[in-house]
C-alpha cells in the first residue's frame, strides 16, 4: 500500500476513559471554517499559527514560542505584560486545498476593532495594548459562503476583559468574495483571561464516525460498539520537542525514553516554528452515555504535511494515558498503519492521550509490513457466524518467518517473535452493550506455509471455540512488537 505524497495515516483501537487531564500548554483559540454546503470543514488552533520569530515568555518559566497571540502570547495563558505582547510579530497560517485558499494572520494593533457585523458575547472588541486579533482573507479565486468562528474557553470569566462564563467567540456567517477579509477577536485584553482551550465535541449515533479537523489534517473516530448518544470531545495539546527547551517539564515535553532514544517528536500536521518543533497530544473524553467506560473505537489521524517535511520512516509510537511514553509496546510504523491497545478501560485513568514520533531523516514507509487482516473464509468487514464448539479456520500474513504462539500477552516464557490470540466481547447487532472482558482463546498448532505472493509469511491455525458460547466477539491478535489488531468480528449461532 503506497503512502500518498506528503501524507500519512496512523490508526488506533482502544477504549476511551472519561476523566479530565491537566496540561501545562494550552491548545489556544480555535478558528473554524465551515461552508454552507458542507464541502469544507477546516480548523486551526492558536498554537498552530506561527510567526517564525521566537520569544521567551517571562511568566511561563521561560517557555519559548512564536504563537498564541490570541491569549497574550502565552502558551499557558499568563500575563507577560504589554511590552512582550505588543512586540510579537504577526503570525501566519495558510489553508490550501482543492477550490479554496485562506490566509490567516494573528497580530496586535494599536487601533481598530473586529469586523462590524460579527456576532459574539462581546461586541465590538477594539484594540487595547494587548488585544489579540485574527484576520482571515479569502485568497482563492471563488467566493466562500458559510460560517467562520473564532472560539475558546477561558478559566477567567466576565469583568472588563473576558467573555461571560468564559465562553468566548466571534463569528461571521455570510459570503467572502475573493480578496475579502474578516477580523476576529475574543477579549478586550487577551492576556487577562487565563488562556484559551477549544475542545471539539460531537455526539455520536450508533456506529457513527466523527471527523475532527485540526489544521489541514483530520482526526477520525469510528465507533465499533456503541449505543449512541456519546459526546466525544477532542482537544489537541502542543508538546515540546525535548527537555532542553526553556520552561519544559514532564507535562509539556516529549520524552522518547531509553528504548527509542533516537526518536524525535513528529510535528503534527502544521506545527512548524523554527528551533522549537512541537508535536501534539490528542486528549479524548467521552460523556453523556452509559457505555463511555466500555466504548471501543478506531481512530485514524490523516496528516497533510507541508512541502519539504522530513522523512517519516522508522518505528513510531502512540502513547496512552497512564503509561510511560514510550514503551516497547509501541514499536510500529504508525505512519503506515497502527492498531494498538484494545484493552484500555475507562474510569479513573484520565483522558486517552496519544503522541506521534518518527526517526529524523528516515525514508518514508512505502509498504505495510506487519498485518493485513484475516483471509478467506473469514470476513474482516462483516459479522462472521460461527458454531460454538466447532473450530474456526484463521489464516493471516505476517512479515516474520518464525512466528510462534504465546499463551499470555506479556511474553512470559515465550520466544520472540510471538503472537497472543485472544478475544473481547462486543454487542451483537441491535443488542445491548457488553463489557469487553478480554480473554485468551485456545488455538491449534500454528502452521507456517512460507512466503506468499506478497512476500509475507502465510500462517494458519484453528480457533478451538468453546461449546455453549453465546453472543458476539472480536478476535484480537497481539504481537510481541506491541501491535494489537482486531481484524474480525464473530457471532455464535446454535442449531
């Protein structure tokens, strides 16, 4: 499978926890662009809008940044003082794609206000020494019709400077012809509201897919086993490249650990500030439904990297909340395909949290190299009926020729490379949600048929199902590399 030019995909299957998780760095305010016909759904955060001229924030323990104009120039929302804020250079970002081109600029100004006709809790918002403004210009050749909104939630609310309740927004609905622009702002004084975060929240129906835009990239979440009504919130949080950056600490810094010490933080999509590269932790939470703590989904991150972005090869990892980042459980080329961690259970563990990494200068990954799903007669896309007590034939391809079966997920007493077969319960069609209840499955001897046409080794075993089993399950294969795949679903039937 070829990777498109300047694009990559990382996918993850897991369970969403539902608690909050504090971070030092804020995502910043969020600019969203949504066309009336639904063809455009774009978003960029304050933390992604860069000037290329780095300053050291005096009230952020020395954190350096060239972004965050809309919250007083501070990655944590503190008040640096007027001189620091007004000396920040304008920061820019460009949305480009088929049929559209938008230029975004954030800046301070000594006079003027946001555009007349915008709507928000505070109108108008006019310049004070440290009011942050954002202008969006239609640089395309066709008119845009839809809604443009700048929004953010701040911990400080009301008073002379901040929006009531901390819910700040500035919105325009209408048409922008080529060359036209609108100017937006959130508060009369950007640095007195404590900074902004702007989670994206969507309510799912059963089996639905939610698409969260971040910059020119998408974070897609497809529900595998849900009843509907879940409110899923996503919040991207910047993470500093290394602890050599001023102001870095354990909560805001990428840590490659000792296992992958050569890794670097992969700038998520549009992060590009010179000398201080960032990646993003994606924080996910679930609320509003009884099955949030058992909610199984597949997440796919679709990147759109800028021209000249460095090589994305080598092993990468995703970090789940509550685990050391990284561990040997995350050694996989995530920029081609990644499916990991189907047993995380919500409740008490904080938000799910993921970070992408890459080996600098490595060539792009060109082919899938680990697992491509079960083969005929098992379907990887439809529910497979099976008879409890009878063996189920399972065959698959893998990139190593000496794979063995392990009886536990930790590799205790097993020789690498190994695979651990197990299962999780899932809801049957139109059935009630069920707890995953991960459990090992009994299999016959693993047969090795040697290389196939794709060059991968062909493997086969029988799943020896238990008599009187009922309901529906997903098969899970966990490899010693940490790759954990959920390739197929099955329903027990009886006669």
